[in-house]
C-alpha cells in the first residue's frame, strides 16, 4: 500500500533543529537518488497554457523531423516542458545542489546556502515541505532541506514530514542512516507536547523494523499514551509487509476497537491477503465490503488487481474491472487505469494499447499522466518510436502537463531516434524547466554521444551523472572509456580512471589495458609505467606486452627486462616474439653483455630454459656476439642441459656473421675432432662462407664433406654457383653444375637464373660450355640444354625464338619463377616492345605478381620505344602497388609529360 495515501495534516508537531545534523554527517555522498515518479505541482507554478493549433503545426512524425532545424524541435519540446515548470522548487534544489552562486559569482558555501534559501521568502507549511521533498531526486538535497526547514522559526516538522523523509531514506536503502537518526531521536527528550513515541514508531515501521515499533508501542501503552489513526495504519502496513500474523491481527483489532477503521484499513488488509497469495480470501473480503455498503476508494481494488495479474490471472482481473467499473463502486478512471498499467507491467503491451484506444474512443475514459507515462515508457523500451511520438502528441494536445518522467522519456526518445543534437539541447536547458535526468536518460544520452564519436560530451554527461548522486554506472563508464580510447583522449581517460577509483569503483583490467595502450601510443611510457605500478595486481597480460614493446622500441631494455621478469612472476607466458624484442633492446643498450646474461639467469628460475636459451642464442648470433652464445652454452650446462646440434649451428652462424672466420673454422674443426660430423653443420658453414665471399674455403669444405660421405644440400650448390659467377669463375661454376647433375639432381630455378643473368653480361659463358663439354647440337642432355639456353639467351646462337617459345625451352631445363620472367622481359625489351607486353600479361596470368624490378624494366622499355602514355599508366600502377622507380623520379616524370 502506498503510504502517501495516509499523509494527513497533524496538529502535533515537533522541533528538528539538531536531529538531522547526525544524518548529514553519516550520509554517504554516493547514495542512489530517488527515482520514483512524482507529479506534485508547486503552488507557485503557473498553470499550463498551450495552443492546440500551434502545437499541431510545430510537430511532425519523427522520421520527418530531421528535415527541420534541430534547435526548433528542441525549442518546441522545451516550451511544453515549461508549462509544468515549478521554478521555485527547481531553484530550491539548484541551491541545495550547490549549483547556485552568490552575488560575486562564487559557489555557495553552507552558510551561503542557508542565506540563499531564506532570501527566496518561502512560506513553510506542511504541504509545501511535502511538495519540496516529493520533487527532490537527490537524497542528500532532501535531507539538507529537511534540516534547514526544521531550523526555521515558526515551523515545526510534523509526522507527515517525518514519514516523508523516512520513506525517502527507506527507498534509497540508507537504513544505517535512518536507524542512526531514530536512535538519536530516541535518546533525546522533548517537550510533552511532542508526539515522541508516535514519531519513533512510524519511523521504525517505515524502516521495516516492526518488532522494534511494537516494542515501543507497548511502552507507549504502558505510559497511558496511544497512537492516532495515522500511526496505527503505518504500523499495520509494516506488519503486513513483514508477515507478522500475530502482531497484524492485534493491531487490526485495536484499530477496529478505537473506531479508526476506514478505507486505508481495508487496503492494508487486502494487501495482507494478497502478499500471502490468499486471493480467494481477498476477493471474499472485498465482496463483503461491497455487501456491507462500504464505499471503495480504489486502493482496495488496485491491490487485488495487482495480485491477480502477478499470478497470471488476467481473465479474472478483467472481469473484476468490468464488474466494479460498471457498478460505479469504484471510479471508472481508477479501474481502467489500473488495468492498463498491469497489462503493461505483465508485458502484454499490444493488449494494453488496444484496450487504451478502445476505452478512449468510447469517451468513457480519459487517461491520466501516469497511464501515458507507463505506456510510452514501455513502447520506448521496445523501440516503437512512431507510437511513442503519437502518444506524446496526444498528451500535449490534451493539455496534460508533463512531469519528470515524461521529460526523461522525451530525452530518451530523441536519443533512440538518432537526434542527438536535439537531445543535447534539451539536456543543456534542463535547469529552465527543472529536468533531473534519470539514470536511463543519462545512459541513452551517453550511448548516443559515444556512437556519434563525441567522447568529450559523453564524458561530461557521465561526470554530471555522478555529480547528481548516482552510483557510477558500469555500462556507461565502460562505454565512455572505450569512446575516449577510440578518439585517443588520453588525459580524459586518466581523469575518468581517477574518478572511478575515488568512488571505490574498480574497473576491469581491459580499461587499464586501454589506458596504458593509449599512453604508450602517445609516447607517454613513463605515465603508463606509473599506472601499471599502482595497479600491479590487476594489470593483464596485454598491458605488459604494450609496455614491454614500448620500452624496447625506446631503447630502454632495462625497464623492458624488468617488466618481462615481473610478467613471468605473475604466471603469464611471454611469446617468443616478446622475448626477442627485449633481448634485442638489451643488446643495443649500455653494458649489453651483463644485462643480457642477468636476464637469462633470472628467467632460468621460471622454467622453460631450453626454449629460452634457444632465443637468446639466436639473437646473440644475429647481433654478431658469439662470446654471448658461448656464455649461454655454459649456463645451459650449469643447469644440466647438454648443447644440441641447433646450439652448435647458432654459434657457428654467429661466428660467420661476425666475420670471425678463423673462430668459425676452429670451432667447426673442433667439433669434427670430437666426432661431430653432421650434414647440417657442413651446409651452414659452406653457405656462410659463400655469403662472406670466402668461396675457396667453401669449395674446400665441400670436397671434405664429400670425403666424409655426406651429401651437400641444394642450397650449398646454389650459393657456390652464385659466388663463383660473381667472381667470374664461370668454368668452375659449370664444372660444379656438372658434378651436381651427376648426383641425379635437377637444376633449380636459382642455378638456372644465375647463368641466365650472367650470360647477358658475359656471353662467353656459352663458349666455355661448348669447349668444356664438346658436344654436338643433336646431343642435348641436361647440361647441353642449359648450354643451348645460355647460347640463345646471350645471343651467341643466332636463333630467333618468340618469347613464348623461349619460355617453353627454359621450362625443359629448370622451373620458371618471377626472377626468370624479369630476365625474359629485360631481354625482350631490347628489341620488341609488343613481346614485352605479351610476356608481362602472360606472367600475370600465371600468378607471378610484378615486383619493383618488373615495373622498372617495363618503364624503361616503354620510354625506349617512345610509348609515353603506356609509360605513364605503368608508372601510376607502380605507385598504387607501393613501388618507386629506380631512376631519378623527377627526370622520369618530366620525360613522361614532355
């Protein structure tokens, strides 16, 4: 039962100069504001005035509204809101919230707040104080006004005002504050005129402590005092809600004995039956009231209807609506309004809307503000925006003054309709008509601002939401944090995080990850590291990776290494790539050897040493630090891990990359002396020697490898042939190929391409082939075919072959690749541009993507043959694919445009 129905003026009053002081001290500033729907109107507000003709021309369906200027749309809604504006109430709460200012424009202090309220010249009465408390949505502001009003000369708080503030505290679930207040009140003694026990009993009853209230009631009766009708009914209602059967029956009998039984009593009894699902008894009780000629006021029927609907007995509820409504025992508006509300709450929205329209068209029902609000709210939740708009227009045309709920619905409507500018205009003008946005309105506005990439505005709205006294909403917080991250608003992200921590709100790790990531991207590694240190216990693996990568790239390997160790301590497993980044950074810094080995020694305690050593050896070899590789070998042996073949290979490569040839050979020979003769070791040292232009040593080792009956890899032959040709030792290269073919191996693209390339620069290669092999033209074996290709390609053989025939000829000798096609293009570009174009198209059709070498050959060919337009198109395509010409770009462009 709604206790507001029992608030009646009382003659007995009590003073409250100091009682609320303890509440204000104990009150937590983050309490959730009261969000109930209140529609009280201050006596100072102007009456609603609206012109129906004006409204019909200023509003159109929302899908057409976007054509108008958004400021005009917002303005028309603002005018409607102002029709129900309670300026005095809005001004009171503006002062209480500290949004007012003194004559100098400074924020109001506590004394200035009292003075500002006095300057309003308010005439304090019980009804006005109740109206102010009902208007408020912020618990702290309501408490401030209650305390201020109690300290004003000539005004005494009544039980009705006490009950109102108790109800506010109860709905905000600030029970501790409420009990402290009641305890303070109970310990003080007032003038005998004060209804001391009445206030305490009502307070404990509203605070859901009926046992304590009954105890005080017994003490009160022992002193010869008694409750009045109001107090009895508040206590009875509390006992009904707490299912105290014995206490309930006792108080009910006392009410009947004293002649206090009225419609409130009937409502509480109905509530008692319905809360225990004794619906048949409730209906019988209601019928008995009607049979005895009692006049029903609505709450009695409302309680039963609600219980029937909650138990899915809608048919029976509908029958009762028709029965009581048609009989005239219950006002028809109350019955129909209650039925619509219950249908909506039960999720039967279409049925409720149809019923609403049916009764409205029959002119037997004029819906009120509450019915409109509940229908519009549920339609808005279902995103049925057209119907929301229609109902809002009906409200305006019927001169229904909007309340706070309606204003919030309109704000949410603008957001859901995508009209964010109009929503912002309403929000920014809220003080003009006393709008206090609900949590849902705040969420909708924040969501739309984030979607529209307006993170700054969204952040401002979120801060205002917190200032209004709401708890920090998780959904809104994360949405704003993500929007700020997307828009790289690093400073705002830091402020938001501090704001959350100040309110004991601990965001999930992803927020810290994004903040640290944003700081790293902005180059603020130090700030990211400080935040990481403060929130070390909840930072995730992603944050570690961001910081480690950032510090490694900034050549702060010492910090990166520290974070890597910390990461392992927390049980995270770094990737190989992350290890490599840190190791490379250390090798580039000061004292690289010491830091390198210290990190390895530290990481050895966390397991996986074998794999970690592999990474350290590899990076040390790449950095040309073989002495570090040897140190790693020693560390592995200290931990009982024997060096593997891979470890020997890494050390050998390290020597070769550092150009320490003698050390490499000594190490290799030492391994052979110890019986380690492996094909991979030979291959690696031969290829390594070729890459550093030590061809003779490589040939010697190749011979020794053959003596050891180990088969060289194809890579050995490819690298040796390439090295010999670069040194113009063509005869040895051809002999090596002959030996290679005697092993039964086919020529690879790499070997064939080397000979083709060098045949263009040194056509005498063909003469060497002929002299060496002394073959006749009809005797074409493998090398004979290579000789023929070299002769044709170099021009020594005067044979004209089309490019396609040339491809077929080469393919009989070795597989073609992109490099082969580039050589064919280069050769064809000397004489026939049409062949070049055909060859290029054929190359692309076979799946070989052109590279920089390809495009440069084509450009030179087009320019050489005067094809400027084609050269220009080729140049543009080259740029689109991310390549640039080898020739001077400025001169090249000039040659195309001239």
